[in-house]
C-alpha cells in the first residue's frame, strides 16, 4: 500500500475519533493536513460536527479556514482540549522529534497548551531511540546563527543550516533551522534541556513527554494506538472510504 493511502487511512481514523464542539489544535505537515481534510469530509457527512481550531502554521490556518472551520489565535484561548500532529520520529516513551516541515516552534507552543495530544503517523517513524532517522531540527534566530551552531557543536551536535535552492529556510516566526546530526554515543533526548538553554536557540524539535497517544498505520493499512512503553490496542484494518 502506498504511503498516501496509508496516510489517508490513519487520518480518517483520527478524524472519526475527535469529539465535537472542542478547541482543537491543528498540526502542520502532510499527515496533519490529511487529518484536517478528513475532518472536512466528516463535517460534510455530519453537519453538527464542529470545533474551534488553533493552527500551528499559516498554511494549516489557511487550509482550515478554506474548509469552513473557525480558527482562533493561541493567545485567545485558555487551553486546547485536544491537539494532533504528525511526527518524524517516535520512541517507545512517545517522545517525538518534529520539525522536518520547519513549524516546530509553533507546533510546540500549541502542544504545551493541549490537555490531550495525539501523534498521527506511518509506522516507519517508530524508532528505538530518537536521532535514528534524521538530524534534529533546531530553530535559531538568524542573527549570528554561525556562532549558535558552534555552541551546539560543543554539545556533540553537527549543525547544518537548512537551505532550499541556496536560500536559508525561514519559519513562520522568521527564524532559521539548523539540522543537527550528532556524534556517536550522544543521546539527544538526554541533552534536550542543554540544547534549549543554548544562546541563540529558540526551540528544538524534541517533544518530550507531551504525547498521550500515537496513531500509527502499517503497510497493510492497520492502525494501532500506541501508549508510552508501548501498549497496542484497537488494532483493526481500515479501507479508504
């Protein structure tokens, strides 16, 4: 089964599981977009279904608005009942790495306000330890980023400025991303506080202890709900409507 079909399956699963009339945190990236689109399909079939959305990126806000959903600014809500987002890596404790889509700062700001927080993903993102599949994204201010990179290097990281066609990638907040590999033996989860405390760093892509559940779909279209130190439940195959 191709990745796009799997993403749609898990998106439909999650969209069907979201309660109505809540404040809902809307993630960013391909999988989160698929969930927002699935929510629109649900609303078309279930007109009474509604929510107030808080978006983690301009692109997600624009999509949700175009689909008829109400979007509010994060500062205008006291809390978010439930948030969902994709992930680039998921460990057995449901610590995750995010930031491949360069929205990690706003994603974490929303995640930290969520009473419940779900990760939605394909199962190849599940890893034994973080830092296995990709470098760690670290969002830094553009001014003096070279020196910030040197400070991160002193922690055992190997930062590289993220560029597209030779131009630094900018986040919605106007910052840049350093994609940080790491020296052998460095456990990035163990130094996440040191990374955050580095002068020039705005945020890193490690989301420790925030996710309460992860919904992952395997190559056969089977969706599993993972809990920390993982417990698998509600396993059943799905077909695309």
